[in-house]
C-alpha cells in the first residue's frame, strides 16, 4: 500500500478512489472513521487514499494531479 492522496474529507477521498478504480487501479480509503472522533478539531491528513500495488503509484498520482488542476 502506498498513500497517493491526503484528503480534506471522506467525500474527497471517495471521489479519488472511484476515479482510480475507474482507471483500473485498486485503491482504498483509510482514516475516514477518525473524523467523527475528533469533534471540532481539524482532521487534516487523517483521511488518505492508498493504491494497493506500488507499481500503480505514478499513474495514480498523474490522475490525481489532472483532477486537481
């Protein structure tokens, strides 16, 4: 597993996860359940998207970069 995206929220994380999986890159979201446990404190960097196969990392990062721009 390689982290390819630090999401602002679980919504952003699942958008990225779905984009990657539509391109054939298996991925997963981690940390989404930590958001509720922190209350009003910011949860920056706790929700992440990871690719399962390290060989997909560069391709995933390009897809995310294109989406962000």
